[in-house]
C-alpha cells in the first residue's frame, strides 16, 4: 500500500512539474497573455488601493509636518512681537508717569506766582557725613547758590547744601541736622521742625506751647521765621501728639507728604535768599 501511494505522489508531482514547464513555455511565447491580463485585473485593483492609501498617508504626513513648522514659526514671531510691545508699553508708561509728575510741578509753579523755579532731576543719594541728602543735576551754571530751598508740588524737600558746576547736594528736611521753623494750619501756633534721620519722611514738631490744641491730620507749613525758607510751604501732616505735663512744651509727630524714596524731580526756588539773622544776636558790651 505504501508503495502504491508513493508511486501516485511521484506521478502527481511529475504531472505538476510538466504543467509548470508547459505554462512557462506558453508564457514565454506570449500564448498566456490574455489569461494573465484577466488574472492581473483584481491584483492591479488591490495594488492601486494600497498605493493610493500610501500616497494619502504620505501627503497627509507632509502637510501636517509643514503645518506644525509654520505654526512654530508663527508662534515664535508672535512671541517676538509681544516682547517688543511689552518693552514699548513700559517706555510709554514711564513717559506718561514723567508727564504727570512734570505737569503737577508746572501747575504748582503757576500757583506759586511769587516764586521762581528751576526744575531738576534727582540723580543720586548723597550720604555724606551721615547727612540725609539727594544729588540733583543742576549747579552753579544754572544760577544755584547754597541755601536755596528745594520743593515739589507736595511741599518742602530741603535746601541746597553743597554745589558744583553741574550738580548740587540737597540736605533733606528728614536729616537730624535740619531745622525748619513751622506753623500749624489751624491754630497758627509756631514750633521747630526737626528731621528724624529716616528716608520715610518722619519729622518732629518741637517747642509748641502747651495751651495749643494740635489735631491729628492737621497740616504744618513753613512760618518764614529765621529767614531760611519762604513762608507757607507745606512741610507735612500731624500724625500724633506727645503731651507730657512735666514738660514746658509739647511735641507732635509729623509725616511729610513726599515719598523721599521715590523722588525723581524737584524744583529749586531761585528768587529766595536766606537771611542771616545771627548779626542781631550780638550785644553791645
């Protein structure tokens, strides 16, 4: 049985081989071309579908890659424009702030029609010999002299202490060595204003008579006594009062209306000359 089965398989294999050889021969002579064309139709259709799908995927991938690249470039350009606009906005805000400050100073000069001013920029802090001071960009070339008062629209800043040709050092009223004759707005009582050595605008009003009512929030002005400053310049506002029965006078804490830590522009009063009253202290022997 095994032998007969083996013989049958060999015969079948031989027939298949002969058929293959025959088909190859017929194909070589072109006799099978019509049949090949018919059989190739479904294959070509399937190949076309896969080819189109492949082209579509490739095209879509290229388009998406191009779109991502364009979006990245657009995003970078928008970030650059935003940074530029932010820089311009900062500059415009600074210009607007300078305009507002200068407008306030100009308005003050128009109201103080008896005084003449020179505007100056604050260019530095002058910590010389532990004196609270600022440096401004005006000097003797601008007609400044030692002792000239320095103000803003909010009140008294100090007075010129030292000079060069192009700069001046201003002793602030907050300095401990600064003494200003002051007057209370309501009672018109007088006292001496001394700085506390701090840049935050802390002052003291000293030597006020005990019978004077001092109210918190009351304004204090220069009195003009002593000849060092013009009268009626705002100096500060009363914060609190210290009244000790054992003392002969009372004191008040004053806060300047000026923020000395952010001071940028000031006005120098050029038509005021301080008066030296020490000559009247001499007595005849």
